[in-house]
């Protein structure tokens, strides 16, 4: 395993992998903010390398992982690391800002030990993913009919909702649907949701990705 600590390397790789899946594409620009223990030791523990490797869809055992930053730069990805002084709730915290053209997404993750992670923030929304069910994250405009359109699509495909939360940062702006379902949603259904009116971005996380 790269580095001396599973929290700082295996967990960091996993956070990068999840962030890349949520973004849905390879970014042109990365700004990676380290907090707490990550901010103090990310260079010595190769957390910076691990995060970038995860964002390139590398696995912990990938022989190319130690060269992840160099590989990303060769692919034209601009990377900026920032060690923040702010004290987080969890010591091993990282915020990843991914950009490609005008598209931008922020994802914050925490490495909790032994390679396990939590995603605590998505596009500015505080979240807690339970990991008990496959989870849909749908970023959308806060507009009439947005929720019912998604619900109707899931009903059409006989997808049962186990749990659903909707939150917004301000009335009439951007909102987030977090929907846990009884089964995985196919790429075709996810694409249909993505094309729905008012939907900005739709992503799906499986149990083993949380």
C-alpha cells in the first residue's frame, strides 16, 4: 500500500474514486483542500498522491499509483493543493473541487480509518450517506414539479424508494434530492433522470462505493 497509513492513503484513494464518480467525467482542473491531520501530513503520507490516484480511477494496489500526480499532469489536469488552517469536525477531511470547462462540483469526504470513508458534503449541501441502500444524488433547480418528475420516473421503472430527503440552500435556487432505493438503478434510467427538466446532475452510488 502507498504510504504508512490506511486512513491517509487507502481512504484517500476511495474518496477520490467516489468524487470522480459523482462528477461523472475526468476534470481539467482540481483544487484539493486538506484539513486537520490531512493538512499537516498529506505530503509525508502521500495523501495528495492517493487522492489524485483515486480521481484517475486507480486502485490502492495499482503499480502506477505512486506516479498519479505526474500522470494527471501529463494528461493536462491542472492540480492545486491547499493546506487549510480551519479545524474540521473530523481530522482526516478533504474537499475536492473538480472543474471541466464551466462544469464544477465540490465533494467533501472524511477518512475514518481502515480504508472506510464518509462523504459529508456534496455541491455545498451537508449530507450523510448511510450505505444501507444504493443512493441517488440529484442536483436540481428548486422548481415546481422537479421532485414529482423524478418520482414518476422511478415509479415507471418499478424502483422502490427506501428513503428520500430534499434540501435547498435558498428558495428558488439549487436543491438536492438524496434518494435511497431498494436496488441499483441502471445507467439508462439514470440517463433518463439526468435529462429530466430542472435536473442539473444525477449520480448513483453503490453500497461498496460509500
